[in-house]
């Protein structure tokens, strides 16, 4: 079983922008959201993936990801996925032996910026730069699946 170990954080400032090594534009949509799992399609400018993730709350979840043809993914996003789609720019910020992924959301989630770090072990220690703020790993509102159902623009 593939396990994803990830922590999500809000940001306290824009200092991270000076440390970005590269970025990608991502678009993703959900085919299914059930109490046990979600199935999504994600694209960047060159590739596409089908992703199945357990609906476990917390920093550790089962995740399976498979590359699929980009043309198929574009069709699936436009015709089969629930709307609104998740659109974001993912910025990569190396820090020591880890890479922070900072998602700057667009569309219905415009204004939301979340930093994520993936770990190899749930007890692994990691450096938190001074631009890292409150942890939101356990706050369901920040899960991409929930952002597609309840976009950031609707939060009060």
C-alpha cells in the first residue's frame, strides 16, 4: 500500500517567494468523493494522473497515483469531474533535505495559499521556516476534495 505522510500549514508572509526553485500550474477535478476515499484527475502542462486517496483525517493516508494520457485527462476534467475544478500554482521551495510545496489557489479558491511537506515517516522531524504559520493538517476545509465542494470564496 502506498502511504502519503503530509503536513499542511498556512503561511505568515511572502518570504518563501524568494526561495522558489520552480513551479507548475495544476488543474484537478474529482470524479468521486465518498466517506472512504476520493478519486481525482490532475494535470500539469505536460502530464496527467489518476489519483485515489483514502478519506482518512490526519497526516497519513493511503494514496495511489497512476499516469494517464494528458488528452484523456483534459476530456475527463471538462466533462466528468465535479465543478468547480481546483486550479493552483504549485511552488517548490527546497529547505534542507525536504521540499515544501506551496499551493497558491486560483478560481473559486483564489486567495488561499497552503504549504505542504511530505515526509517518509510520521515521526520524522523537519525544519519549519519563519514563513510557516498555523498547521491545518487536521482541518478538513483545507483538503482539496473539500475545497472543490466548499470553495474558499464561500468561507465566512
